[in-house]
């Protein structure tokens, strides 16, 4: 078998066999295929596409290119969650202890943030002493004994994906449904959970800009998960504006604690409860969505979700004192109120520009080698449909880079479209996608 023939076959629009796809993944993993040949095949896939069977074959081959975490020895249903990324996406910090407080085993491997989207690992590392570098055995023991563990993704999980992603990033082949789906699902499947909930973002702060693209990706990922014997479901959620109010790391930890204290922003709470209720259904904890949603609401009210969060912080080496005293988290030397240039109603938000403004303040990274300032970020006080005036602040900046404030302010303010009439805020939950099809929730 030759990589040349595989490139030629896909270039001419023919489907690849399992053996050909396996040959390709083995070759890039063991460095027997040149980067330029891999890039050529990626471009052929981008232009010609892959059918459902090919996409499943590619995911399986990438999944098996490295270590497979076997959680079968752990009693109960093990669940996992993935978000396609957005601005202010704090959901995992609330969802993990919330579902674990019901005894559902939440086992998640997460990555670091890049660009304007924040990573769960970065947020957790804002907590003094918190250890995200668990070994796989330690990770499994923690899931078994405490029903919750969250660690950084190891280099041994789906290594072929890292190689392919770096090539896609420099060859303009990122935006292909099969390549995106196989990248996400190969890592999720290798992590070993029985059920996976996917939070697929759509809008100005997400890489998917249209509802149709979000549905297409969700269907492919659900089909892959179900095809590999995992209960899989996607929730399509709005990212036309940042989720919640906090965009950063330490300030997002505070926001997560506020939700766990049965307070916090309504949209973050709603999305977390929606994801959690569907996980509870997949785990067999409840027979109906409404009942599951109600049970999780009660876990916020009675303090059990917050207590599970405290336990989670302690067992991974963190100091939980910040739960009562937020000043124990990293603090910014400069806290600046931001005022709009004119009054009116917020019509739309270029959420990615708001995320970039927080990156300018120090909250994000442009390369994986960049260091994040955990204290930096933006607290958003006004969102779509809210009225604003030049006398009232619409955000607060937190930074240790005073020389960057003006640049960040200009980027931030230019992200908002202001009008004079009333505006209806967008619906947060747009649809769910399961093996039974698409249930569109927005009219």
C-alpha cells in the first residue's frame, strides 16, 4: 500500500477503506509518511469530503493511535462532556460537581485555552495548589472513590490528532466536518466514558457561525459516538454573546462558585442544568428530562453540589478557602470600569472580539507556550437587549497590564452594535441532537 495511491484515490472523489485510513494514521503516528503527503491527503479530504463510514473509520484509527483509558472496572455509568469552545464558557466547573453530587461518575480530560476561548485546565489552575497533572491510575481511582476527576489531556491520548491538527492549522483544512468530528470524538472516546454530552456552540463567539453547520457537526459526532457504542447527545447553544458575565480565569472560577451557591448568571445556570439533566437521563438517574432538571436544581438549593465542588478541589490538591473568600484567588492590580460611547440598546455583540479584548488584558494565549495571567479578564455587565448609557459602566476590566487597557477598551467597545429600539435577546438553547434526530427548540 502506498500513500501516493491513497491521495490519488481521495483526490478523485472515491471513499477510502478502513485499511487505507489505518495505513495513513499509522504512517503519521510513526513518522513513515511525510508531512507534505499528509497535507496533500488532508486537502483532498477537505475538498472531496468523507462519508459516514470513512469518518467513523478515521475516528477509530485516531482513537487507537495511542492509549485507551479503560474505565470498565469502575462501577456505575461514567460520563464526559465536551464543548466546541466559546467566550466565558465556565460550564464544566459547575457541571462536574453538580452531576457528581448525584453519584454519577464524571471523568473528564480537558485542554488548555488557545486564542479567545478559555480552557478548563487554565481556570482550575487559577486555584492555589490545584493539580491537573494526574496519572491515569490516579484519575481512575478518584473517579471510582469520589465520582469526579478532571485532568489535563495526556500526550498518549490520540496522538495522531495532535499531528493532524497542527497540519490542518497551517494548510487551511480546519473547517471540514469529518476532520473536526473525528478530532473531537477520537479524544473523547479514548478517555473511556460510557456517555458523552456535547455542547456545540453557534454564533459570533464560536467557530461555527450558522445553525445549519452546528446541526451538521452535531449529527456526525452523535453518529460516531453511537457507532462506537457510547451514549452520545449534543446540545446546540447560542454563542452570539458571551456565556455568563465573567471572561477570564480566576473571575470565571468565582462565577462558577456563585452558580453552585444557587446564584450567578441565569444563562450559565440554564445551560449547565440542561447539559446535566441530559447526562442524568443517559446515566439512568431519572426517567424524564423534567424530573432530572428538577433534581439538579435541588442539588444547587440544598448545597450538595457546592460541597462536592469543595471535595473536588481538596482531593486534587487545591485550597478551597476561596469558596468563602474570593480574594484568595489571583487579584489584578488594575480594575477599570468601561463606559459606552453612546446610549441605546445592545443589538449584537461580536463575541470573539470581546474574547480577544480579554486576551489583550492577559487572560488568554496566542500560542500554547504563552503564559496566562489568571487574574486578568472582563466582567460583562450588559448583554443583548439591555439598555446602556455613557454614565453607566457596561463592563469591568481586570489586568496587570495597564499599558494594554486602551487597546483592549477599543476592541471591546467596537464589538457592540447599538441601536435605539427594543431588541429581543437570543434564545440560549437552540436544539438537541440525539440518535433519534434533531429537536429544534427555537422557533
